[in-house]
C-alpha cells in the first residue's frame, strides 16, 4: 500500500510541477467553447500555436476574446448596473478555469466593473499559458 501511495504522490507532484491539470482544463474549456468538427486536429493545432508563441514571444492563443468577455459580463450584470458581485466574479473565474474554488481572492467591497473583469481574465489567461 505504501508504494502505491508514494507513486500517487510522485504523480501528483509531477502534474503540479508542470501544471498539467491546468493545461488540460484550459484545453478542454477551449474545446467545449469552439466545438470543432475535428477535435483532435484542433487540439494539436492549439498546442502547436502555444509552442510557437512560447518560442517567438507572439500572443498566446486565447479562446476568450473581447466580445466573449463582454458577453459573459453582461449575462451576469442582468440589471445593467455596470458591475457584478464578487461572488459572480469568482464563480466566472472558476468556470473559466482561471482560479480554483478554494483560491482566496481579495474582496475590496466594491462591485467588479467590466474593465476589472476583462483585465483579470486576460491576466490570468496569459499567466496560465506562459507557464507551459
């Protein structure tokens, strides 16, 4: 039993070190978002774009463009106040795979504006991609 436990710990450490689960989560989110006819080819192309971006310093392949971020924000801001709650903000980041459910985010007591939401989504997406 100890060998299995040690092997599981080794595997978990490897996955964390190389951020494999985050990569798979992001790839899966992108796949579900675009729903390409040829998913394997899409994933290969996405990974190739990621490799090229890493080597050349060009922009990383984001699946959430400006219009998608705005649309998501507007769905959460159903009363058109121009802000969403901190709970909505954290849940959106979690849904996009940009934070974990147990991650501690600082609530400054103010509503989250579209600009802050866009900034955070783009920043966290870039952080995830640049780690691979």
